[in-house]
């Protein structure tokens, strides 16, 4: 029997004024004449983001949601080159510990998906160094929270740079420059335009990286639409992970805007996925990527509850009868 655990991304539609991604631009920072005062303001914004993250985790706990992707924008400008001397962890340690303790106390899986500009197959050495700098920021946050960083950051392979095959091999080459603790943190996801499931499996099986399967991306970008043939290989990439298999779940906005995320999830698509994967693993964590965030999760739960094949005891942790 397989359990399917639902989660969602960053923002809540139900917890008012709870953005964990409040920001401050470099231009705004420069307009503050006193640098120390500017850093204090950054710390206040970051503290508010972390406070809101904890509020959202408590909201999730109330609805038995134990899977959540945190915002990568928790601490504005933390990776800016002109602020490399800023020790942002120390003044925010208490907030970070509170998040980590709450997540561990309630057996919550929390993780990150760094922005698209974090690429490890870039031919530009400076961009690679900046990508590693951003990944270290995520690592530092997780360590400060007391969360094991293993397999907590989802990345795409990167760009094709006019030669897809060379770009695949460059990822493998550049992997040697990634510190071991950062390597351990990474999961790879298939994307909707360039690197499909077969490309990802080539790298994940070669380097021992867990593969986060995105069903929507696969439907938009594939060599063979039948993803089931790859599923046992995807499952096998998780054999050494301390965490359950993770996949991404979204629906197309429309046929014309197929790659864009819809507000909600197509329940029939998810039901079909569950029917095709049940029994393949003890647990599969399904991250909902929908414009309506937690409301999309609640709507999916309501629709699933109407299906007689679903165990209704806990609709956020689904099992099929």
C-alpha cells in the first residue's frame, strides 16, 4: 500500500498577511545612508518572513499538512556580493530554530526550490560560483534550523547553451566542483522545455541524485509520453535517501498555455497517477504547484473525498482502498 502525502508551495491563501517572501531590493538598501541601519532593516524584513513561515507551519499543522516548500526569499539580499560580510544567521537564529523545532516536532518535511538562475551546468565560471553561493545560503538556513540538509533542494539541470548533449556532460563535469555537503542536498527535476525524463535519469543514476518527477513537465516535454516505463528507475534513485520519494503535481492553465500552472489541480489526472504508482513505494510526497497554493490543496482534498476509492480518514495523506 502506498501513502500519498500532499504539500504546497510557500504562500498561503488562508493565513492573512503571511507572506514569507517580503523583500528589499539592492536599490532600496543603497538609499539608506547608514549601512548598519540598512542591515538592521534587512534583518527586520527577514524576521517577519521567518515569523510568517512559522505561522504557515502552524496553519498546516491544524489541517494535518506535513509537507511544505519554504520560500527561498526568506532573507533578502543574503547572497548579494556586496553583503558577503553580513552574518545573517546570528540575529535570526532564534527564528530559524523555532521553525526547525516545530517541523521536527510534527514530523513535517520542509524543503526549498532555489530560483531558476541557480544552474550547475553553466559554462560561465562566475555564474557557477554564484550558484554555489546561493546553494550555501540554503544549506546554512537548513543547518541553522537543525534540519538535515540531505535532499532538501530541488534543481533543474540548467540550460542547453546551444548544445544539449555537451550541457548534460558539463553538469557531470561541474559536479566535481560542488562541495560534498551541497551535493548531498540536491535533487534534480525534469523541466518543461529542455531536459526531459531520460536526460534526468542519465544524470541522477550516474551521480546518485534523487529524481523529482514532474508529471506536468513530462507531458509538455518528452520523447515518449508513457512515463510509467521510467517510474521504477525514478523510484530507484531514492533508495539511499532518508526521505520519501518526491514528485511535483500541477495542471496546465489551458491547451494554449499548456506549460503554465493552473489555479487548481485536475483531480482525474492525480487519481490516474495514484492508480499507476500504487504499490511502487511505501510513500510518495506530492508537491502541489498551483496558483491557489493551499486552497488548491484543500480543493483537491475535497474532490478526492468524494471518491469511494479514497480512504477518507486523512485526505491530506491519501491511501487507495
